DNA sequence: TTGTAGGCGTTATCAA
DNA sequence: TTGATAACGCCTACAA
C-alpha cells in the first residue's frame, strides 16, 4: 500500500459522509460532538492516516506552532556543545507540546534580519535569545517586532522588562574564588569567556569582588577572556606556567578550556590538585557524562560550579510556551544557583602549606 | 513606528494601485512584468516591510521550504558534538538557499512517527538520516512515504538505492592500523563506537582485516564498543592499563573518548606517543579547533584520521536540496577519504625497539 | 448535534 | 503587460 497520496480533510469528510466542520471539531476535541460520531471520525482518521496540513492549520489559526533559535556563526565558529545541549533540552519540551524547533545558522551580523524575517513571515510564535550582551540590541528589536521571547541569561538593559532565566554567575564565581582563597591560594588566574557576554562579565565581577574583599593582589596578567574552546585553555595554561610567577589556582569558565588546561598540565608534569588547583564552571555537557549504569558515581575529577545547561534549555522552553499561551501573564524571571561540587582538582595551596620552593613548575 | 501590524499582499497591492497578481509576479521575478512597475513594487515592499507569509506560500505552492532532522534522545543521551557540528554545516546551506532547518528531539523509538508526521502534515520537503544501522528500517519507511532523503553514512541494505554521503571508514581504519603495525605495534586496542551503527562495524572490519593480513593476534579483550563519550575512553584506558598485557597502541573512534584516554594516561603517568601510541578518528569538532589567528598551525597533538563532519553536513544538505529540486535526478553517492594526519601521539613501539621491560605501566 | 459559508495570504490559470 | 478568479487545506462564526 502506497501512502503517497496525502488525504485531506475534505477526503476524510467525504469518506465519512460528514461535513468538514464536524470532522474538524471531532478531531480537535470540541465538546459538542456526539461521542459516537467522534469515535467514527477518529477511527477513520487513524485508518486513512489523516493529519492536518501544517501550513493550512497555521494559515487558518495564525499560530506557527514553532519556536526559532538563531545559531550565530562567528568566523570559524561554531555551534558549540553548550549551545547544543541547551537545544537538546529545549527540543524535548517543544516536541512534547507539539511545537517545532526551527534553527537558523547565520552570521552574527544577520541575526536581526532573521528576527525580522521570522516576524514578518509569521514563521515562529516566539524565539529564544542566546548569549545576551549587556544592553543587547536584540531585546528592543524583538519588542518592537512583537515577537515573544525568553532570554537565556540577562542583558542588564536597566529595565529588566523581559523574561529571562539565568544562573547566578556572580555568586558562583564568588563562592569558587572564596573557596580557593580559603585553601590558601593567593594567585588565582581566571580563564573567562568573552566578556562582551553578560554572563562572563558577571563572572569576572564575582571573582574580582572576592579578591578585593580579601585584599588579594589583582594581577591583570592572570585574567583571560576568549571563546571557550579547548585549545584556549591549553594555550593559556602553557603561557601561565612558563611565566616567572605562575598562579597556584585557576578558575575556568567552562569545562572545555578546562580540558585544555589539564592537557597542558599533563605535558608539563604538573599535577592538578596537588600542584595547582582548578575549578571550572560545569554545564553538565552530555558528552562528558559517564553512561549511567546504575552504579554510584565516583568522586568527580574536576571541582566545579555546576548547573545543567540542558535543564536550563527545558525550563526556558517552558517559560516561552507559557508566555505564548498567556501573552498578558507578565514577565518571568528565574535565577538559578550553581552547585559547588568538590572533585580532585582542588587542594590546599602547596606554597603556603610548605613555605619552601614549590614543586617544579617549569 | 510600530511594526506590529503585518502587511500582506492585499494591503501592498492596494497601496500600489495594482492587482495582487502583478505584485506577486513582480516580487517573484516573473519576466513579463514591466520593469518600471517592478521597481515600484520592490520599493514599496521594502518600505512597508512586506514579506510573504510562510504558511500561505507553503499552502499555495505545496513546498514547505524546510528540511527535517531527527535528534535521537537515547536514555541519558544527547545531542552530541558530532551531531551538532554536522547540523552547523547543514544549517549554513539551508540558510543560504532559503530553507528552514527543523529539529525534532525525540526518543529513538518515536523516530518513525516523526517521519510519518513530517510526511502527512507536509512539514518538510526532505530529511537527513543520521547514524544509519545496517539494514536501517528508516530507509524503506521514507521511500514508502515518498519523502526525499539523504543518508549520512550507509546502511548496506543490499540495494544501495538511496542517496548517501559517507567517509571511507573501513579504509581509514585499515590505514591507521597498518600505520601502527609499521611502527612495530603488535597489540593494538580498538575503542570503537556502537557497532550497531554501520560506520562502527566498518571501522572494525578495517582494523580486523589488517590484523589478519599481517598475522597479528586478534584479542577480543582489546576491543570495545560503546557510545563515544569522554568517560568511556577514560574507563577503558584505565582498564586496559591495569591488565597484565596492556596494548602498546590504541585506535579510538572519536576524539571524545580519545580525550578520556589521554586523561587516564596522565593519571597513570603513561606518556602518549612515547609509551603508548594513539590514533583517533577526528571529525574536526569545532570546540577543539584553535582560533584561527592567521598563524601557521602547530603539529597537532593527536595523530588522527581526519574528515570534517561539518563539511559533510554542508555537502549532504546540498545533495538533498538538489534532489528535491530534481526528483528524477537519480541517486547520488559520495565516498570521502579521511586524511591520515601525524601528530605527537604515535611513535615506534617501545617494546620492540628495546626488547626490555617497557616503561612502568601499572 | 451538525452543516454552510467565508476567510486565512499566497500562487497559478486563464482571459483581457 | 495586467487583472479577475480559483485553488491550496484548514478553522470558525453563524445558521439550522
């Protein structure tokens, strides 16, 4: 049996000897339909494999039943693992509620055009804003377009008049820095993300405020701000440990550069934990999770501030769908705290513990 | 100026004092339109920010201008970096040709339903099949649905009657195994992907055929087959090097488990290259690429069989769009060879070179 | 409880 | 070169 001919509402209603209206109502769960009729209709629809055409339904209802995500395609960059885990979470929710996830991979400069296109062509019912900058121009643009949106992160536009979900990045980096300071570390490096991004500048604020509070030296040569890829961490770590005064601890904004740091340390014969403490922000990226075989988890390798970005994706998607369902429901804001999880890469500062020459670090 | 009211074809034609027909033709580049008229129309459309409604256009033309991708959501799994880099490549092409990329994140068991939904609701004009199994049931299903598709990989269904793009995985693993054997390695482990997947079983074939050809021992305890995540490589490497007869070389099916292997070796004090040779299949995942700062690249760390999965995504997307444009154009097949790139993780087998006790490997 | 008729915003056919 | 007019397939007042 070839299923190639698509059966539409008219065909189905003809087969049933009913009007299109009744069939439509029966399938869409209207209460006034006779239950016997409904049963007949549902059965026939199933048998003939009828489903309403997406574009016809959209046209008639004005709802696209789709959410847009724009993937910025910077230079030689990339749909990175943070991004894709977020999408995985959001996508689960969309699928569950019958929404389509629509992805546009375009150069960053064209992002505004995409939103205009989404709006004027009624392609989507809403969008998620990724990687907000401080005073991000996308926010006023989306407002003016009347396109519902939720921001993953915050933009600090002064008004706060938009829905967002964010991790408390400042607090997370405060706690991590404080934790290292408590262990006796005095020279703490920060391998941060791009500080044009709001989350990264917040992280730096957290780090710097603790250094200031505790009267620790603030050395600009210990601070880095780039795209969070593995080779970045590798390069910076090699640079740091070839300098005359290397740090005794490092804060890293993502496990990706943290892996690079660990790789560099291995090459240099420096032991994470024993010789240098490392704390990374851990988004629970899926490819780093051990297969859950029911066994209890070991002590994690990396000490980390942890918050699942995939869970964030789920929640942001839910918030957006709620907002679309109830446009006048007001803005929603959620601020999540990251866990501080102790692994094997942090220990008391060896320099302080034994005020003798530290382990060879060339 | 609020742009919230969407201007449609009727409004635009009223403003211009023309019929909808003429306006539509002018905008869609029909040749019979007076050039002066066309100029007027284009100008007005731009000024009023008119764009045809996506669903209305779809309904009228029967084209969805969208391509579907199904992201399998296994257990605690994941939209992994291989997948997302492929999507990034494909997405570039779609955006370029005015196609939408549509993602469905669903449990593996529901994938067939998604295709049925796509087809019966005319949601998409085609789909990409990811991670084909041998005799993959999705292929006959998609054929029966009349939904155009291209397979990333091959399914070996006997007929080959479908379009695909694949890397020559067998040859790549032949070459890599041969290269290690040439370096004097006799005990070579294989940390493979899930061999239910066609690509993984081909890789194993390549590996085994070279062992057989060269009369090397085939030890089943050196072969592993799991999901290609980082902790997998870590766990297996620890297991291998706590065994009485560890391998002197390891083939790894992805850089993700390879990173885990390297991490385990670091913990054990075993040096990649010098003590154990490692070759990984490198899909050129973006988060592992150094920022291209114009400088010449260093010697890569990992010796690898290399083929850009993102480039594959681009090409698969092109093939699919071509097939949609010319449905009778026949099947297209492309088999890509992976490069063998020498890095720092391969060297002559130390055991053979010095037939003395190898470096401590406990 | 069911049916009729009109509209959603395009594109496409035919006539002028 | 332009314009009526009819699809496209669904939803939804309004009427029966």
